[in-house]
C-alpha cells in the first residue's frame, strides 16, 4: 500500500517522498510509542506477569519446581543468557524426575506473542487455542513476561475488538 | 521512485519537519498510529493530497512491507 501511495504522490507533483516500508509493525515491534485508541486499553506486555520463574538449560527440574512452588506458579520458562526463550516447563514437565535437566524435558519452541498485541485479541486467541498462558517476548525472542488467560480475559472485558489483527 | 528509509531516519526526518502520512484505512489509524502522523488512506489520497505541503518531505507508511 505504501509503495503505491508514494508513487501516486510523486505523480501528483510531490518530489520529496520517502517510504517507511517496514511500517507500523516495525515501529511497534521496537517498543516505540504510538498514538490512538489502543493506548486506552492494556496490551499483552502490560498485562503479562513479570515475576516469572526462569531457568537455564542445565538446571535440574527439582530445583526449578521448588522455586515455582514457592512462587505459587505451575510453569517456568527456559531461557538463554540473554533471556531468549528456548522452551517451557509446564506443570507436567515440572512433575518429572527432579534430577533431569530442563533441556531434556522442556517443550521447545513455544508460540510467543509480542507485547504490543491488544489484550482483547490476546484473550480471544488464548481462549480459541485453549492456552492457559503464553510467553510474551520481544521480536528478538527475549522474555518480557507470561500472560495468563485469566488476566487477559479479566482485562479484556472492558476492551473493544480491534480492526487490525496483530497476531500473525 | 520514493527512497526507502528505516525507523531511525523516520524519527530524524519527522524531528526536522517531515510530514508523516499513514495510508491505511482510517479505522486502523484511529487504533494506532505513529506519533504526529496524519491519516490519508490510499483510496482517498487523490482527494486529500492537497492537504499536504509539497515543499516539505513526505514519509508514507502502512502496516508492513506487504
């Protein structure tokens, strides 16, 4: 759309036209501020819980489970040194042999979602796909937090549906 | 043909006075737009182009490269 707009403006006599082809998606993915109605309702990043239990590939399940239990949660996120998400330990994996390493039992390559997705869309998505929670990451895969379906549904109750769908 | 620019160049050019134009439908502009952008949807561009200053740079954008 932008290439055609730029071309049309040039034919209309504008001789200094530039095209930001990466567009609004690139801007949002960089975490830069926007203006508009979506700023009145929370987004996935705002609503995600930041006090997430994280562990490394070599951490033992028993130790991770202990931390998760103490925190009152039933999941942990396996990350690398830069907090890039590598896998998930859901309750089922946390119940396995405590001597196993996270790397051996994690669910690799989980679906992740960007912080800018409006909460209404996130809630609908989690319900539709029957996910109780979802990791929220930056576009380069770094963990922002975990969004729980219950939080998303509660916050989405007063939010309106958006025209632009942001989950791709 | 319009020159392609990246995010940082957008920020600098807007700071220097360039006009930022979102060409998506107005409903999408209403939800989210870049700070300072104006809405001129592609389908209405012919009628609305006169609202732009031809003496200042114009930056157009939509959702992504698609």
